[in-house]
C-alpha cells in the first residue's frame, strides 16, 4: 500500500523546503540524512570526551580529600594556591603542620577544614 500524502517540510540539515511523502520525514534527501547523522555522532564524541576530561581532572581532588595526612603540594592543589603560599600559611600559624624531616612536611586534613570553619 502506498500513500499519496504530500507534506511540505523544511530539512533539519540544510533548511531547504521539500515535499515529504510521509509524516515522519526530517531530511530532504539521503545526503542530508547522512550529514546530520555524522554531525550527531561527532557531537556525541565531543561530549563523551569532555565528560572524560572533567572526570580525569576531578579524580585527583577526590583522592586528596580522602587522605588524612597531606603533603604541602597536596594542600596547594586542594586550596588552589601555590606551594609557597602554603608555606607562608604554615609560617604564620594559620595552618598547623608537622615536620618529619627536612623535606617531609605533613598537614592533617582536619587543619584544612579548620581553616575554613574558623572566623578570622
């Protein structure tokens, strides 16, 4: 069975007006349908890549939040500042730290939480 339906539509890809023979036709022809498919797949790949990048960036922060004792470099990443700024906060007493050796300065995770909870 065939239908004699003729519906005026606008192609979703090239925006040209065409006559569709069914009520579900979206594109004026095979080439526009293929181009739209490729465009859709390309945008899906970009979206997937962006999500993977965001997950990769946030993953180290989540690992740092789980640690109980942090290095100065970890504190700098967590606070979003430089290592020198962290040493400055330690020298001024805003962050309590323990020296376990010349290059082994450790900060307890609760000290970072206190930094934001205490009124200055």
